[in-house]
């Protein structure tokens, strides 16, 4: 009789974890919290947009791009942690989850310190690669020099979020994300409006918010996981600690190397987009930045379902449960597609209200409004890309993600070349088509993920 207990329990777990209700329950907190992430960028842009010189918007645009390269290039810290923790959670290995947390934080804090020490090199490289007027370049440099001091905390927060995502503790993720971003918004207002600072205030707000958020999240996890982490300090400093496992560090960096290359290609495409807009002129660059801000809101909204897919796919693979895996993929995809259509309609209906919130410069408002339909198309064009990313992160199929992005990047560069004569319209068309290609290339490789749940140890 006992032989039937585990299969029945596993079936019940499978039904519960892939139910529409459960998927929604782990998606909505991230959907809500993620909206606050691009709102920080939107407020940054809006505040700079109300200064008379468009160079402030350009400085924020290119400065933010630099940190997109830095943080997104190192986002393997979150993605690797999520996938590995989700799989460990699937086979109920709490000791390995603790080890993954410690390894991730050691790597994150070390890389953050290296970023601060390498600040002269970072600025030199960016100033050579990005085309901008001298006034935009001055603002960009100020922003970079200050915001780099947030790097250790920002990277540490990625690891902490990865652990929470992997264990499907999305409400705690929501609290962490909202605390960091609400602090950032409030400090933006304090420094720029209250203290009369400009772009330096925007950067300083990011530094303070990341460090306060890191300390808060360490406390949150220590409290929530107190049973699992009891005695962690003693285990951390034992003579032969279990977290100090060179093959495990090697696995982390092996996955990370592929994800770094994949993410750098992704960001290179965004850089090409903004750089080509900068060549057209400061006002075209400002319009392109407004589009990128809107895409950030779209992306972080859709990412809620991608994060749900990461956790559920990793869990299913850890359990070696192909039925759970298939249901998780189908249902998270269906919810993401429906939400993308709704987002597009909302963006289209709120055109002038949204643009007017971001800037009061009339020429910029008119230029952005003429191209607004591209923004409304982006949610549907992008949803599959985000979902496939989540699925492949949960499966820790980093090499497939790298190879698919290589194909998409070549496609995008070819499109940019073909559409160059059409100015900003050509850039927006190429960007939208590239989003669709990202999803299609990974969808073709999906059978490889399914096989992971079928394979036996």
C-alpha cells in the first residue's frame, strides 16, 4: 500500500503546481512588482525631460545603457541561481540551496568590487563605442561615475532574487523588488526636487536604494528561511565547507559564460538601436529612449510569467516529471500571450497621456506620437521571447540560449542595414521584428528541454 503513496502525492503536487490558479498566484506578485522597475527609469527620464536641454535625457539614456550592459551582462547570477535552486527545490535538497546562496553571493560581491575598481576602463570603453554629442557625454560620465558604487549590492540582490524565484516564493520577491524601487523613486524626488540636484541625484538615488535593498533582503531571507539556515554562519567557516566545491563553481561559471555572451548580444542589439538613433540627432535619440522606457515596462510585465516558467520548469526537471513540465510550459505561455494583447490595447489607448507624462518637450511629443503604433505592437511581438527565456533558464540550457541569440543578432544587424534609409521608422521596425525572432529561434529548440524531464538519473 505504501508504494502507491508517493505516486499519488506526486500526481497531486503536479496538479497543484500546474493549475491556472497556482501559476497566477506566483505570477501576479512579480507582475505587480516588476512594473515598479521600469517606472524608476521612466521617472529618471521624465525628470530629466523637464530640464530645457535634451542632453539630460540623452545622458540618462546612454548611462542607463552602460549599466544595462553591466548588470544584464552579469544577470547570469540571477538566472543560474534560479535554475539551479529550482531544480534543487524539485528534488528537495535544502543543503544544496544553502550552498548555491553562499556561492552566488561570494561571486556577486567580488564582481561588484571589480566593477568599481575598473571604473576608468568602463568609462573609456563606453565613450569610444557610443556616439553622442559632447554635452550628452558629460552627463553620461557623471551618471556612470556615481552609480558604479551600487554594483556590489545590485549584483548581490540578483542572487537573492534568484534564490527566492527558484523556491517559488514570489511574494517575498515582490516585497524585495518593491522596496528597492520605491526607495529609488522617493530618493529620486528627494535629491532632484528637494535638493536641486540633476543627473548626479538620479545616480545617487540608485546607489542608496540598492544598498538599503540588499541589507533588507538579507534580513528577509534570514527570517523566512531561519529553519533551513540555522547554523549557517558556523557552516560557512568550517574547515571544509560544503559550499566550497570547485566543480560546482565551475558549473556556475560554465552556465554563466554562455549567458553572458547571450546577454551581451541582446544588449548589443539595444546599443545598436540607440546608437543609430543618436546618429540621427539628439531629438531622435530622446524619442528612441522613450520607446526603450516603454519597452522596459512591457518587458517587466511579461517577465512575471517568464519567472513563473523558470521556477516551474526547474521544479519539473528536478522531479523528472515530463507531464508537469509540458503543462507548465503551455499554461504560462497562454497567460503571457493573453496579457501581451491586453498591454498593446492599453498602450494604444493611453498614447498621449503616457507620452505627456514622460516629457513636456513639444517636438519630442510629436515625434514619439508619430511612431507610437510600434510601441503598441511590441508586447505581442515579444511575449514568446520572454517565455522561452524563462523556460530555458529553468532548464539551465544556457548554450541553447546563446546559440539562439546569435542567430537573432545576425538577423537584427541585417535588418538595421536594410532599414537604415528609413530613419527612425526603420529602426523601430527592425527592433520589433527582432523581438519576434528571439522567441521563434528558441521555440525550435524546445524539444531539448522536454527531454531533460524524460531522462532518468
